[in-house]
C-alpha cells in the first residue's frame, strides 16, 4: 500500500471507494439493474469487474456469445474463454469473472 501522505495514487482501497480518487472516477457505487428472468432464454449470469467491460473491453453482446458457446462445453470454461478474448481484444487490465448457471 502507498502512504496517502506521500503518494496520491490509485490504491487497493479503491475497491471500497477511495474518497481522494472520486474526482478521477473511482467510486464504490455498483452499477445495478433489476431484470425479470425468462426461464426459456436466461440460463447464465456473468459477473465481472471493469477489466472485462471497460471502454477497451468487450461489448455485452460479444461477451454473451462467447459465454453461451463456452457454457455448452462446461460452466468453468466461461470465465476462461472470456478472459482469453478480452486479452486478445484489448489492453491487459485486472479482470475478475464469475459465471453462474441459472
């Protein structure tokens, strides 16, 4: 960890909302949306950090197509395939991906 007094920069505390970094866009407020699931279409939930979704990352539709294809083989393959795709499509960034069968 960096000493706040000596270095102003992005720190591990950003995950809880580093107040000093708010002017730079670091917030602790999650982006949330409430949806009604459709049993015939909704089969998979992908939860991922901004490393997957940011500007240089992939679109939701592209991620859905990769996830659906990988899920046919194995649920554990979904995060691996998404990570592989984001690493070839955009710059390397921290990326956490979780796939949940519905």
